[in-house]
């Protein structure tokens, strides 16, 4: 096509075309020239062809209306039916059909007379099949619709309800509704036929159409007939009679047969009078309820209009569609549940949430089709419960809360479970924070540094001064050891009391103070017991260094693993002093200096490690004095 346009385009002369079309308006439609032989043959009549169908008094033939060159359907009387009553009935049917202009009612073109002067109806020719044929052939329906036959029939039924409701609004009751009187066209047409016994509800209708209140006959098809018709009193009939016929039609859709049984007229009449039609096949409970309401023996218990029946069936169709969405969502939910049961907390998160989204979308759509679908609400709550439980098992309380928040109506126990888990998580974080604070070397670091500097200075300078002045450690009395220990303990306790807020803030600080205090207490006890036990200064010095070694090992194991060089240093110092007692002051000064250097290095490394970012680390408080 584009190639053709491209080939023609160079030959177009816009100016010449504009001059040719100048008399016209750019907004008006351009017409092709009219053929001289395309004129109306007003004298043309109707040519009849083969018979399309026959009834009790009438026959329908295919015809050709020459004036419009189209096919029509022509309903006329049988050859033997020429009495005034028959002619009156066909005129009445034409008047009724002429009053009803609706997409689901066959339009009438005109009413004229046949060659014998009898009236006949010229109407649209409808091609298709009787609905009753399709009801008896589910496979044909599947081939035609590609879906569920019941769903298809209910869609047809709704259109019949609309046609009937329109007729009622125009003051006409059909009184012979049944699947045989509904034609289904090949392009989705649904047409309610045979208005031959229709009656007027009131005086607003053409007076040539008999009124319902004037009727004294039993009319209709017995296998579908409402009980009030048998009374032969027109005043007892009305819109509710057509509603009964709608119920009878629904009954046949479900069961495949009319509601009233019997092989003879007497048996059928007895069925109408004494037997309430009961559905003996499986069908949706909602549909069964509609059928039973329409077929109620008491007209007051039936739906009040054909439109009410249509709405009920339309609701049913929406509910069925909603349940269909639930079917798919249920299958996906079961698969998700199986995945969570099999893989537990190790289930692939992307796959789980992709399935969760699909299930939730299915139930949400089901609720959009039918807000009161308890099955969809239950399924939505169940899948939400699955995800919330799974996330709580993984320890992801916030993710569980998000999943729960997506569910419009939250189950209280799920919310309570999340709040409980959130409280437990908060308590755990608080415990971790407290534990981390307990071991945070930044808290009280300046106080520890001051104490370390002070004690190191004392423990290094005193023995170093003694060594420089040539004091012989072996000549010193053993009583100097508990005295020195008591002085150091008093100084330590005094300092700890002065800086108690800082030194008691963490387990590290308390542990250091406690270790030093215990060490000095043991040193005092050793000094006091040395005399009674007969220990000399050399042995006592080695025992004191052994206590220092044990204290350093305790600090290494329980407080700071980087203090192991101090433990090793004091162990070596113990051995050296035990072998060469005269080196005690120098060895002690060197060991104490090494302890101070080791402690300063260990704390510095701890602080450097804290400065490195760690995923998921708890925010630590600032260092305090």
C-alpha cells in the first residue's frame, strides 16, 4: 500500500485537484457519482420463498422486499386460518412488536395484507438457532463460546431479562417465555420472539391490544406455566408471571428440562398445582436460590421485576468470576506454602515475594469483582499470615510489618505477634547495646590513661631508683612488701572513688580496677604471711611476681587479649628474679614499663578497630570521662 502511494505521489498536482474540488467544502463528505439506474422501485412488493417455521395458526416464510432489496421474514396465517379471531391475533402481535423497539426484540417493518386480504407481519429476518437447541447441546456451546456453557447461557439469560424488562416498561407482558421462543444469532444476537399471546398491563397501550385484567383464558405453555395462570383470571397475573417464566427458563438451563413434568396434560397440570420444582442436579447455591425465588408459588415472594432477576444473575456472574480468580490464587498460595514448608527461612526471598505478590493480586482482583467474597478475604489473610510468620521466623520484624500492612483488614493476632517480636527485638538490641557499652574501651579512656600513667610511673620509678642507688633487694625486710602494697591499694581505691563515675561505667574499667585491687590484696597477704612461713625476701619477691603474672593472664583472658605480652613478661621476670634475686628492682622496673607500654598499645588498637565501619554495628555512645 505504501509503495502504491509513493508511486502515485509524484503525479499529484494539489493546485489542479483544489480547482476541481473548489465548489465543495473541506468539511463536507465527497460522494461518488450516482448511477442512473439506482432509483427506488416503489411499486415493488414482497416475494415469498421457503417456509422458515410454523405455529398453531401462523407460518413464517422467507421473503424478499424488492423496494429495499433485502430479505425479510413474513408471518402470515395458514391457508385454513382465515377467521376473524386469527386475523385479530396476528394484528395484535404486530401492534405489540411495533411498540417494542429493543435490541433483543425482533423489529417489525410493517404490516400489510396477503393476496387474500389477510394481515401479515413483515419483520427482520433473523438467522440462528433456537436457544433450546443450544441448551441441549453443551458441546456446541463450548465450540461457540470457548468457555463454560453455564456462564454463556446466563449471559444470554440476562439479555432476555432486559428485553422482558423493557416490554414491562412499555406496558406489555409476554406470558410465553421459554427457550424455544429465544433466537440466538451467529454474531451474538439474542432475540425474544413470539409475542402472540402478549397482553397489556394497563390502558396506556393501544386499545387494540387486550388488557391483562380482561383475560379469562389459560394461556401459555404448560411445562413452564406459573400456578396463577391456571385460575384463568387475568387480574391474578402480571409482571410476576413473566418472572416465574424467567425462573422456569433458568431451571431448564440448569437441569436441561422444563420445571413441570408429566407425559399427559393432566400430569403436567398436577405438577403445576401440587409440586414445587426442585433442582435435582448440582449447581451453584446462589443460582439455586435465584431459581427457587423466581419459582415461588406465592407471587409476593418472587423478585419484583425482570430487571431485579437480571441484576441477581449479573451479580452471580461477577461472583463466579471472583471465585474463578480465587481458584487461581488458591493454587498459587498452596504452592507458596509448600515452598515455605520445604525451604523454611532459607527460601529464596525474590521467589517468595514474587509468588506473594501474584497471590495477593489474585485475591485483590477477586475482591474488586465482589467486595463481599469471604473466600478471597480469607485467602488474603492466610497468605499474609504465611509471609508474616516466615519473616518473623527470619527475625525480620520490619519486613513482617510491611507485609501485614499490605493486608487491608489486619488480623489482630498477627499485629500482636509483630508487636511482641518488635518488643523482643528492641530488648535484644538494648541488651547488645548495653553489652557493647560494657566493653567499649572509649568510655573512661582518659581516666584509665591517667591511672595507667600514674601507676606505671610509680611502679617503674621506685624500683628503678632503688636499683640506680645500689639497694640490695635481699637486704630489704619482708615487711616492706605489705606496706608498699597497702600504700598502693589505698592510692588505687582513693583514685577509684574519685573517678568512680568513669571507672564504673564499663566492665573493662571495673575489671581493670578489680584486677589491680585483688593483685595488691594478695601482695599484702603474701607479705604478712612471709614472716610466719619463714620466707626470705628472695622467695617473697618471686611469689609477688607470680601474682603479677596471674593477674596479667586474668586480664588477657577476660578483658583484653592483647595483654598477653604482659603475662609473658611477668612470667619471665618471675623466673629471672627466682634465679638472680639481686636483679629484682631492675627486672621489676622493666616488667612494669613493659606492662604500661603493652596496655597503651592494646587500648590504641581497640580504639582503631572501633573506628572501622562494620555492617549492622550498633551506634556507640561518645567517650565519657
